[in-house]
């Protein structure tokens, strides 16, 4: 399966469809907007080192890889080494095919049929597609990514969508965004409490992620994150209003930060089944589809 190169002005994007439908790189004026995927990771098919990958049909973790829907329990595959929970759905670990591409846009697609080992990946059939559109001029560049999921079966199922983009991080890298609450987690990154995103959890004013690891879901996100680095690169991540959660993953002493627009909380489906409200869970009926879009814009700051 061929890789895809997009170019517009001085902006360049590389896609690796066979590796989780992922983005391998996004650069503008020779600067890396996204953390570039190393050549050896591409050769090895290591999607965890990609610049960005899609999250479908859910984001983040499902507790103990057990999914409860309409009173029925579904055992999912543990798809993240020895981690106890299922994570990030199936799209990031499957090959996508190229439906079409030109100089500045591309369309990728994959179909999930829950047969054999794939039945434990996700119990319901669906099709996922991505569209990438790149534009650039002397002032900056914009990459828009639209992710769509369609229910191919005869039963409704819970779902969520999102993206996992990684951005280069240096000592001066700052984040700025507004959010109402943040989820505090247990040792396996499942939420145990939601608190106001104030004080040490506030990014309303641009600041560095700090020295401690952050791996938390912010709710009531305003749909815009501003990222600034020492090399004068100013990046803005925006998403549709349906993506009203933002996962911030900033591991201590690493050279990247991930900001992930997503549609629901961690373990939203099980929590909704237990009676919790406002988890962001959605249900996709047979024959229906749902789309959302993330935009990554880049320019130089003063």
C-alpha cells in the first residue's frame, strides 16, 4: 500500500495509510509542525511513533477491556501490551487504503467486520474514512482532517471519535486553552474524580506543561489550543463542537506533547451504562454516519 505525499507552498504532509491511517509528518518552511515519525518506525510499522493517528470507534480506555451495552457484556481485546484496559479503538492498529489523492488532498478508508479475532476488537461492523486537506500561503499553513464513521450493521452501537496528534516540545513550549473541568485518574489512567480546571490545572494563560506528567481529559474545552515553541512556531489546534473533550498527554522529560480533540470521556460507554450522565457517549444507528473535523494551523509568532 503506497504512502501519500501532500504539498502546498512550503507545507508538506506525509501519510502512511498502512500504519493505522496515520500522519507521518507535517512540516512548514522546514519546521516540524507535528513530531515526525522516524524512518525505522515507519519500516517497523510502529504507529505509536506516528505524528498523528485516528481514534475510532472510541478514544482512550475501556475499563478492563469489558464493554457493557444494553445489559450485555462484550469482552474486548487488550490491545496495548500488558495494560489492563482496551485503548483507542481499532483504527490506529489497522491498515487503511487510499481511495483517492491529489497534490493537496487525500481520502483513506478502512472497513471493520467483526469476524474471528476482529470480533474482540469491536463487536459491530463499521466503515471509517479520513479526508486530509492541506492549504498554505506565505503567512502560514492549514491541515484539516475529517474523520467519519458509518454503521454497516443492523444494530446500534456506542461510539466516539478523535485524534492523537503529537507536537514537538522544547523547554519553552507553552499551551493555552480554556476548559471547565479536568478528570483526575487512578494508576491505570481511569478517571476517579472531576475537579475544576483552575489553579495548577488551568491553561487559560499560556504556560509550559511543567515537570510532572500530564495524561488527563479536560471537559468543557473551548475548541481551541494554542501551542508556542522556542523556534517561533505558533500552532493552533481547533475542532468541531462535538469534540468538546481534550486529552492532554505531556510525559515528563519527553520531547513531545499530545493534545487530542475527542468526543467523549474515558470509559464513557461503561460509565453511561452504569447511569452516569454527560459522558459524551453517542449511539450510531444502523445506516447512519457521523463526522467531525480537526484543523491544525501554523504560523510564525512575533
